[in-house]
C-alpha cells in the first residue's frame, strides 16, 4: 500500500471519490468552501493547505478572489428554454394536471 493510499485510509473525509464517476473537479466542494472560509477567517495559507492537502494553493486563492468579488459558480451547459414566469406557469399547470389524475 503506497503512502497516498495510507493517507486516504487515515483521512477518508479527504477522499477524491465524491459519488459521481463523471466529476471533473478533483476536490470536494465542501472541502473547498471550508478552506476558503478558513483562509478568509485569517488563517495562513500554509495552515489551510496542511488541513486540506488535496487542494492546491492557487486553486484556493482563485476561489477566494471569486468570493471576495461576489462572483457565483456558473452552471455549465445551455441556458434554460423557460425562465421566470413562463416556467412557473408550466409548473402550476403540471401540478394541476397531476392533482386531477391526468398524465402529462
């Protein structure tokens, strides 16, 4: 068993396996959020990277800058066809049909 496997065996919360096989990111989002909060709380980057060894300093710093700018994560993929009120009307209609027992 290599050192990495032993490390993950001792720290299962740091495992890269987050449940989905097709995930593109190599870190858990909860760990990244915790690392950003820790850094923004005034902890030095060396302490943050010791606590979360699978996260790179540059990745944490980029994420911190995005949080400080107020940017949000962008959803990948095409924009939704319906937004706002038309979508809500469709949801209301579907729920009404379901309550009447009609299949949609």
